[in-house]
């Protein structure tokens, strides 16, 4: 194989590898959306926390569709539960960036 042909094959190979690297180097945020926050209140912390996550899923489903509505795939997840005063109801917030993968 002549030297020029080898050089052309090498350049084409490097170009192909470079193109594949660029295509695969998508940022992590490419499949995530803006943060969504949902709120729930109730008498028991566990069920109230689940209710806030369920409301988060419903809100995400309405905004972005079913493919983003999985809490487990969300990024930057924050759940907060507290009582505003003793003996009162629990107030829980679920916040996360919905992602589809």
C-alpha cells in the first residue's frame, strides 16, 4: 500500500474517532429538565412524603410527559418534611430535576 494511501486511511480513522467522541460527549443535563417542586401535607410523615413524591410525578407528567416522571431517575433530589408546630400536620416537599435516563 503506498504511503499516501496509508496516510489517508489514518487521517480518516482519526476523523471518525473524533466525530464519535464528540457525538457521545453530550452533557449530563441533555436529558434533564428544570427542577420541579411539589408539596403535600398529612398526619403521618411516611404517607405525606409519598404523597409529595406522587404529586411531583403528576406535575412532571403534565409538563414533560411520562418519560420524565420517574422519581428514581431524577437528579438533585431533595425531600423535606417538617411540622410547623407540635402535634400538627406534616408538611413535605419533593424537589428534583426530572430526567428520562
